[in-house]
């Protein structure tokens, strides 16, 4: 009983914190940082989706951003002047999720027999194929508007008046994103401890043994791809409505790699870890961008290294260092950590 | 500005004999050149993968460093009266030495500490190394594209109207010779035997007196020397070098290595050349084959489709061995 | 579960109550300023200040800053108050996502108008935010036609767009160069494809035949396959819509494959880097740039000198345009007698301004009227001017020193 109360109090506290966070940030740093916060939430959703494929099922996916792109373009096509359609958000998001899920299964189907690096290159290729199609499908029939991208997409929310006070649309979008991110967190938490979640772990650890135990590895893998993809699709739809502009250049390979870094850096397979990874990799570069140039000016009186390249350089070094000292990520999952330490001990014993 | 005198040149243009055969041969040469470049880079990937089972994502950046270091040497020696071919060789030697040192350091810093880590950890450090190398090169050489002097004779030879230059011939020869050299090294030499043993089972190899760390370091060094060679030849062929030239090239070469069966030396070359020819033929003929619906902008899609199809039927690539499923 | 939702919504409401008293300050920020003291015009400027295009972004910001300093030095009186311009310079990294964040920052900071952004890729998504907030935006360098095509009342530009440039290039190829068969390559980017499409239309309208349409991408270096295909069609001119990193190796490979056609490019290839990297193969190729050469601009020579004195660096690209963009806004403020965004917005379409770059007036979409395009030929390792199309002010105004213009604030007199 006591524990339960504590749990409720904890959840309530997190709820209150999440609810007032945008106001704190908005008041002290300005709305641009709320935008930043919204982007962080989007990346949390993306990273959680990829985590299902990479973290739970152990399938290395280098083309994950393709599903984000699919979701984004579905929203863009169904809610913009491009085709003159203006469907509501709640109709489009499920469509985006389903279509992205189908694409996920489509990618999964030919790759069922592939392992490790073969899978990596096929997923990478798949991601590129989707991006190139989006870039090319403006002729002979104009579907995606090609490299020009689709503009004037319906916004997710408009600023509203409550009791005479204006609430900026960014706040509403924030709450929408928080709600959906929480939904995705809950779903992944439930999945992790479900029959399906255990089947994924079994496949990740030893596919043959999993098969021997009666797991239908084909269906289970396809489900991992489809579910992960559908989360990406939802995030993509939100991105589209948030940015009100999509073009293929937003969905390049580097974005896939970024999301993968979030998952691995934070702690593959561990939901809090993945969330941490997503937040760290969205917010830190932003903070850095703000301080790197001025700090150099203050210290040396001139800018020696272009802040952008300094940022990338430190990002690269951070990747190396984190993996060197915390190979399981910043917040590893307890199960994986135990396995790793066990393996390391064995290796140590052998040497 | 008078318009008259500008009209002249076009009436002077001689109709060049160009029939489908000539075009086909030219596309074949284009594809072979591109393919040999991919093959050279793919060899580096495959060497490392063969022994460690690791994608050395930073390999493309080593190629880039090779090209830029060689270029720096050319520039330094430009004023001397040394024959161009000698300048090229000196550039290659310096680039190779730099890349070998670089390859050795990358292995020590980014990969060796992670040998027992989960599979994805070294992939992430590799991406980290790749980013750091790119930014370092950017700071050293700047963001602009550099023009690479033509040190090799720029002569073209005619094959039924199609053209092939000396640089292209050298690239093809280099790829073939590197492959042959590596096969001899791995299959016939003592070092090669140690490599194969380490790849098979490092613990057992260690018991047999093989110093696995040394062998792995040597593999990286050999792979990096090949990268330097590739860098020099690529920049000679296209006449430009740039701090971002390595990434995409590395990616394509990696694709080629997987297509051929990663870990297999012959496979890397076969995959590279196939990929090059598919790209050239794809760009050249897709439009005609599809009645103009698809054009050269579908070239990459075409490549990846071929790759996926091959892997569906041969999950370990064209020449890859059937891997026993390892936990 | 239910408790949680309840709590969340409750706390949200609470937070709202607690914090929202600060909110209403937003819409009427400029109103309470007293009727005395300086009249402040707050301008936002956005360009990539870090990353590969930092030098061009900085150049644009310098141009804008120069205009701001000139106006402040001129001591302009509006309704008895001195006009003071403040410039808020932001870095959008040429990244569309970052562009929208910067746009939001400007809206938050209650700037009166925005100069920029520099790249079309950032200008397009940012223009949505400005349109939603009724914030006037004058871009000095975004050339994508789409920017002014969406019917936003807030979007203006003082630079020739790609459509106009592509059209001039097409007419040049079919007319001046008398090309009958033309092959077109583009890099499948917004810019490259956009300009190639306009080129094709104009060339075909002038009677030329498009014998091949090929595509590459903005990272490629190997064009042998598409060039071989093009060679078989025996074109007189090959048009390339793209940037110099591709154009230079393309020119080299054309020579290698024995293609005799002339390479024609838009401003993406009209650079010193192209000449340097294409080496001997550059000779005889053509390109175009929007506007007139800086030296031939009405206020060009004076501007070049002043810029050099101030920043000790040569002009990269867009500085004079950014200067004019600021001046156009300042003129609108002078006419309106107010720095209010809505007032500026009402005045901008009526602009008739003799700027450094040319005579500026906007058409109904917000594009500059009678935009000029200049064509160049690579000769002896230099881009030499062939002809300038459009921009009738260019030649006429060249005679007038910039200072002579009655509407221009005194500062140009140094």
C-alpha cells in the first residue's frame, strides 16, 4: 500500500513537472527553447521506436529515418494545399502509423535471413531508396513535389485564448507531444515485459535457440520492424505539422545515424536510457551552439575554431569516450549490464 | 555585346562517330573505373571485417586523409623540378605512411578497448572517429574543394571510339594487383596464416603463439595503406579532393564489400566492380529501358535493389561463405 | 491511470493560472513606448554564421550592419523622434529546422521586420512563421521562386529569383549561343532542378530541342555515365543546374570523354572555385549570376570601397543586397512614420527605392520588378561579362551616384 502511494506520488510529481516545464523554460529563455523542447520530444519518440528494433530485437537498422519520412509525407500530403486536402490530425496520425508499419514490414520481409552487417547495409539502402523516391516523385506525375518539398502544411495547433489569456500554439504542441511520447513510453514498457518482448530478447540473444523454443522468429521480427516503424511514422506526422514544411533533405542518412546514436549512447534496450540519449543529443548541441562562439570570444578575444565544427568534433569525441568507458550506454538496462559483466568476467577468467 | 561572333563555334563542331557500340564500351569503361575504385576501398573494409567482424566506418575518412596528404606533398614539391611521376610516388609514400600511422592509432584508441563490448559499441566509436577525422581535415585543409594537379599523363586511348585514360588503366591495375597481393599474403604467408587463425578463434590462436593484438594492428595498417593508395588514385582520377570526399565513397565501398561477401578478398573486388558497372549501366540505360519513365536519378535505387535481391538469394553475398550462426 | 491524467491536467491548469499573467505583455510590447526618446526599429537578420557557408552568411550580415550603421549615423527624424535601428543577428546554420527556431526567436523578441534568411532552404519554412505573425520579411539572397509564390503578404525579396535566371539562361542558349540541341543535367536539389526546369521551358520556347535530361546529386563526383549517354545525343550545349563542386569535375570529365559541347551553368557554377578546379577545361564555358556585377551597380564602386574600409575584406556575394534589404525597410518606416510591423507591411509593396544594387520596386508577389541577370564566359582563367539582361536601371542609374537619389538617407556620402 505504502509503495503504491509512493508510486502515485512519483507519477504525480513527474506529471506536474512535465506540465510546468514549458512555462519555466518559456518564461526564462523564450519560446524558441520551447520549440527546442518540442524537437527533443519528437526525437524521444523516434529513439523509442528505433529502440524496439535495435535495442529489443537486436536488429541493426541504419535506415530508420525512412519511416519518419513516410509519416511526415503522409501528413504533408493529406493536410496541405498540395493536393488541397485538409484532413484532421487525428485521422492522419493513425494512417501514418499504419502505412509506416506496412513499410516496416516491407523492409523486414526480404531481410529476415540476413544477419548483423548485411542487415545494416540493406536497411541503409532502404532508407536511401525512400529518400530518393521522395526526391524524384515530382515527375512524370507530381506526388511529393520533389526536392522543393511541401510547404504550407496545416499547423498542429493554433494559439488559443483561455480566460482572456493567449496560450501560444507551441505550448499546445508541447502537451500534444508529451501525451504521445508518454503513450509511446507506456506502450514500449508494456511491450518490454510482454510475451512478445521476451521473444525479441530471445531472438537477440540466440536466434536458433529462440526458434527451437517454438518462437515464430519470422513473425516476431516482422512485428519488431512494423511496430518500430509505426512509432517513427507517428513522430514523422508530428514533425510535418510542427515544421509546416517537409523536404527530402530532412531525411538523410545522418539523421538515421543520429537516432541510432541516441539509442546506443543512452543505453540500448533501456527506456529511460534511450530517453536520456535523445534529450542529451538534442539539447546539448543547442546549448553548445549558444556558448561555444561567445565563450571563445571571451577567452581568446577571437573565434579560433568555427563553433559548428567544434560542436561536431566534440560530438565525435563524446561518442568515442562514452563507448570507451560506458560501452553499454549512459543508462544501461539491468539485464544487458548483467550479461555484459558476466561475459567480461568470463573473458577475464580466460585471459 | 554583339551576338554574331558567338554563333560561330557550333557550326564547326564535327559530328563525332558515336554508335550504340561505342557508347556501350564507354559505359563499360566508366563502370570498370568506378568499380575498381570501389574495389580498392572495399578491400580495406573486408580485411578488417574478415579478422574482427567489425565495420570500420572510418575507413572512408582514411581514404580522404590519404588524398589530402598526398595533395599537400604535391603542392610542396610543385616548385622542384622533379618529374611528375616521381612527385606522385613521393606523395603516395607519405600518404601511405600517414594513413598507416592513423590506422594503427584508430585501432588502439577506438576499437581495441571495445573488443569485448557489445557489437554496436565499436560501430558508434567508428562513427565518432569518422566525424572527428572529417573535422580535423576541415581545420587543416579548409572547406573548399582542392584541385589536384594532373601528374600522370592525361593521354586517352581509343577503343572503338570509346576513350580510356592512363589514370583509369592504372586504377584498374592497382585494384587487380592489390587483390592478388592480398590473396597471396593471406593464403601463402606466415602472417596470413596468423591472420586466418586470429579470425577463426582468437583464443586458440593465442594459445598457438599468435599475438592477436599485433596481427589485428597489422591488418589495420595494411588496410590503411590500401586506403592511401585509393585516395591518391581517386583524387587523380577526378582532379579534386575535399574533406568530405571519404564518407560517401566509404559507404559505396562498404556496399560493394557486402555485395561480394564481406570478409572475402575476391568478393570485395567482384562486388566493387559489379557495383561500378551496375551504376554506369543503370545511369546509362535505365531511361531507355523504362521508356523514359525512370531516369538517371534512379541509379542509386537501382543499385540498392540489386543488392537487396542478391542478398535475398545469397544472404552472405556473392562469394561469402555461409556463416554458421554464432551467438 | 486515471489519477495521473487528472493530475496532469490539473497541474497544467494551475501552471497556466500561475504563469499566464506574464503572457499578455506579448502582443502590445511596442505600444507603451513613450512618445519621446528614439524611435527604435528592431530588425532580425538570419544567415548561416557557422558551418560551410559561414563566410557568405557573415558577408550578408556585414551588409545589413553597414546599412544599420549608416541609418543610425544619418540622424533621421520621424515625427520629431530620432530613428534608431537595432540589428539582431542570428545563426540558422543553413538548416531548415534551425531556421524555424530562429524565426521563433525573432517573433519572441518582437522584432519589427526580418532581413533574410540567406538560403532558400531556411527562408521557406521560416516564412511560414513570419506570415503567421504578420512580420515583414525581406530576403536578400533566397532565390527559390516558391518563396514568393505562396501568397504570403509578408514575403519580399530584393534578389532575382531562379525562375527569372533560368528563363534568361534558356533564351541565351537558344538565342545568343544559337544552340539547336541541348542536354540538361540537374542535381535534384531545390535550386538545381528549379533552374533546370525554367531553363528547359525557355529554351524550348525559343525553338531549341532538349535531347537529354539527366540527373545527378549534390554529392556526386563521377558523371562519366550520364555524360557518355549525353555524348551520344550530340548536343550543342549542356546545361547544368547545380553547384560548382559538381560543375568542376563535370567540366573535366566532358573534356576527357571528348565532348565538344559548351557547358552552361547558373550562379551555382559561376564561381572562382569552378575556374580553379576545372582548370583548363573551364575555358569557353558560360554561366550566369543574378543582378549586375557589383562594380556596375548604381552604388557599386562606392559600396565596395566603404565595405573594404569597414571590414577589411572583399565582398563575398550578397552584402550589397542585404544593405538594400535593410534600406527598403527603413524607407517603409519613413513613409509610414512608424516602426510598427503592420505599418511597414502596408508600405513595403509601394517601395520605389534607388538602391545600391538597382532600382527596387516589388511586383504583386513581393519579387523585385525587372530583375537583372548577367551572363559570363570563362576566358583566360577569368569570368568575363558577356551581357546583362533586364534591370534597365542598371545602365541608366550607373551614371547617377548613389548619393544623388532623393529618397536615400544621407549616409552614403560617407
